[in-house]
């Protein structure tokens, strides 16, 4: 009985290379290993991943179980009819984790590395059958998020300006600009969520301008691979006087500013589609 984790980041998978005492050939497997007597498999996979990669893994609530039967094999110096049950969890590690490295001394693995998924699938990265079995069935975690955003427009020295925030390195699109706002907590009123987020200015939401939708697959700030669907409720809004500042520390936003509409789309103001669609909705309403 053993527990493993499938840990994906962008187009790479975290794998452990089997030690030479187990195989003379290069052969990679999922990080993980056997359960100790009385050990919960969730504890076992966290322990094993750290021993084999030096990384601290977070695992999902559910797992798949794979059965492997070898009727004629060698175990501990004798021939055996072996049956293995492998419990495989989805896992993820923080984006700022160090490079993987083996911690355990004289263990079953000798190296840890992020390997290209394409190389695993085309055979250029040699792996045990478990890895390809898991990848054939693996689907990223599906997350649907409803968020509220504000379209705030003013007229300044540079003409028409719009209040925007910039995604930090922890955000889904680092360096890109979007509308101020964010996710609506469970049970929270949408306008209350908008007032709570994100620029240090007091916000007064008006009417709903637009409802957008975006869908993509990528690595979340937590490090988890996600199939992400966002519903974006955009309000016409006003804010108090003053210059915007980012209040949240180490969040998904690293800068807030009034940006001339004439500069949108050019460096350094690459913008998300929700900005364009919101401005277009506002123009239609003003006609």
C-alpha cells in the first residue's frame, strides 16, 4: 500500500528518479511511497514527497486508487506474487518553492526534477507505467469564481482616465492591468465585495454595466493547476478623491493607477479583456 502525488506546474510534472539499486536504467516515477503501519495515506504522501523532493506538498481531498499485480517478481531477495495498491492524490507546491532535491539518505530515489509532460507522453522521459496511467485520467481542478469589478472613469490632464490595477507575480497574468475588484466571498453581497477591494479609495457602486466570462487553464497563485472559469460582474462606480494605493500585502495586485484611456493596450499598459468590454458597455450606455 503506497500513496503518491501528481504535481503539475504549467507544462511540467514533478517526478522522482528511482535509485540504481532498484533499476540500472533511468526510470522516473511519481513522488511518494509506502505507508507505514497505522499511517494515514494523507500523512504518508506529504512525508514521502518531502523525503523525495524536499518540497512541502498540499493535497486534494480525494484520490484515485490504482491496482498493480505482479505474479512473478522479486521482493527482498525472494520470488513473490506481489499486489500493490497505489493511492494517488492531486497535489501542489508553493510557486516560490526551491528546486526539488532528494532529502532521504539511501532511499528508493536518487533525484527529483520538474520534467516536461510532453517528454513523458512521447517517451523521451522514461517513466513507470503509473505515471502514464495517472496522466491519461488526470483533469485539473475545476474552479468557478464570481467576482465584482468597478469601472471608474475620470477626466484629467491627459484626457479620459480609468482606474486600473496591475496583476502581481502571484496573479494569473503578471504585469497585465485589469479593473479594481475581486472575488465575492460566500454569502457576500456583490456591491459589498467591491467596496472591500482593492485600491485604498472609498468606492460607491452604481448600476451593473456588464457581465463577462473568461475561461482558461493555468497555475493558481497557490501552485495548484486549475481549470478556471471566472464570471465578472462589472459595476459603474465612483471613488473618493485621492491617489490609489494597494492595501493588501503579498496579494495578486502590486500597483493601482489612473491610466489614460488613449494609452491602453500599449506597453506598459497591457489590459485584460474585461477592461475593453466594460469601456465598450459604458459607451453604449452613454449613447
